[in-house]
C-alpha cells in the first residue's frame, strides 16, 4: 500500500459529518480570537472610564501602605473584576460551545466552580507577578521593559515548577497508574528516554473534555507523566504508546524552555512598545486618572497593549510550535515505533481540529500541523522502516487499569 493510500485509509475513519463539525469548530475558533480581543478592549474601557482601580488605589494610599501591597491589591482586584465582566463570554466559549460540539459533558455547576478556583489562583499569582513588574518599573524606569521580559520568563518557569504539585491537583484527581500492560509500556518509554518514572499518574481528564490526551509536566523533581482516563478507556495500547512517546519527545527536547525563551523576548518587545505608547493609548481609552505607566491603576491599559501585540505575534508562535509538534511526532515514531497507533490517535483529535485546513489558515492559526500531514508523516516513517515494524500485532484496546 502506498503512503498516500495508507494516509487516506486512516482519514477515512472520519465521517463527512465529523469532518464538517471539525471544520465548523475550528473555523469558529479563528473568529473567537478577534471577538475575544474585542471583549478585552471593552472590559478595559469600562474599568478605566469608571476609574475603579484608580479609586481603589487612592483609598489604599490613604492608609499609607507600601507600594507593593497597593500594587498587589489593585492587580488582584483588576483580575477579579475582569473575570466577572467577561464571565458571559467565558461561559459561551469555555462551556456552552464545548458542549454544543460534544467535546465536553461537564455540568455547569462543576465548570463554574473550577472557573472560580482558576480565577482565585490567577488573582494570587497575577497579583504577585504585577507586584514584581511594577517594582521594576519604579526602580528602573528607563529599562524596566528589558528586565520585565526576563522577569516574565522567570515567572513562567516558576509556574511550570509549581503547577504539577500545587495547581493541577486543584482541577483534576491524579492517582498513581495501576500496574499492568499500559504502565509497563509507559515505564519502558520513559526509561528509554531517561525520564523519571517515579511519578506516573492517571487523571480524570474526561471531567473537562472528552479528548485523548497525556502530558509530561513539571521541572526537575516535580516532573511527572500523566495520562487522561479518556486514553485508558477509549484508546488502544499502540495509541497510548504513541501519544506518551510524543509527550516524552517534548520533554526530552525541552520544548517548553524554548517557548519560554521566545515568549520572554516577545514580552520584552511588547513591554518596550507599551513604554513608548502608554500615554497615548491611556488617553484614547479615557484613563484620565492614571498617573503614568508606573501607576498600577493602568494595568488594564498595559495588559491590553501586550495582549494586542501577542495576538499579532500568534502566527510566529504557532509556526514555532508546529515545528516542535512535528519533532515530537518524529521522536514518538523513533522510540515508540507505533506509526499506525500515532495515526489513529491523531485522527481522533480531528474532533476539535480541522484535519484538512486551508494552508494559509494553518500558518496563521494552527499551533499543530494538520492531522492529514501528521498522519502522512507517520505513514512515510512506516514505509521507510517497514522491516522494523513488520509483524507488529493488530491494535487491541488498552486493558483497564
């Protein structure tokens, strides 16, 4: 069978209805980027014209606190108020739309509870981040943007370090993977790649979304391999091996640190632009009581400018992550040697990714190569390494753990 025929055979598992739904969901996601940015603009205008943060700043300053305390309080208040104002939009994009496309069965009560917890975490960590950033602005007013880019990178690494231990368990239940063929396969892949094997978990990913997923997260001693219960219930053993091999590929290649480096540079440029344009943008938005870029009451203006900049840079970030995803696929193929398992697992992700996007749309909006191209790559690898995979048994459902 030719590579193209093998590719089409895998893609044929998708019905015309499934393809249409995937295309509609993906195309709608393009528009959500624009509408989401407009919602951010609207919330920014409301907050600065109502002088909510400026009034809070004045009240706190009246009690003569330290500037850092005032900054933390203003930043936390901004994040909380933004969440409240954007809640109708978040309900549509994060809950109603997911259920409409049958990608989630999460009850609204559970969704809103988790969303509230997420906001509380954001208020705490975001407040600390802005407290540090505005300390840099006050102490190095001419070069704060340069130090701010580095600080953003450090903050991201800190988040990666604490996430598996303190944040992820707030949203899902992580239990040690039971002994069995699946764990044996995961341990073998991890050992082959010199990845720690002392923390291998199953988490209830089906609580949020009905998709096949796994991840290797954490830094140093907090590193762990986590496999969604969806994968264990609905995937074959070759699919689980292929997906875990892909995630291990990201970990071994240190892709997350590369992303941190790029985001830090982009943040530095965004801060530099904000430093130059802050006054004009603040005036245009009606932020008349903001005293300048060093005033925490101007956080909405600063964050809006950085958000616009990062949105414009999204094609650059997407192009970089597409390369990382292709490299992780290649790593999985080399180490797990499950080309058909990878291909069939990828086809299952077509529920929420258009497998045949327009090439320009893929460049602009997609952070993964198209499913069709990734399946084709797997079939090319299979054709080139046929003797290595010859006699591989047909996929069987992964045994329960």
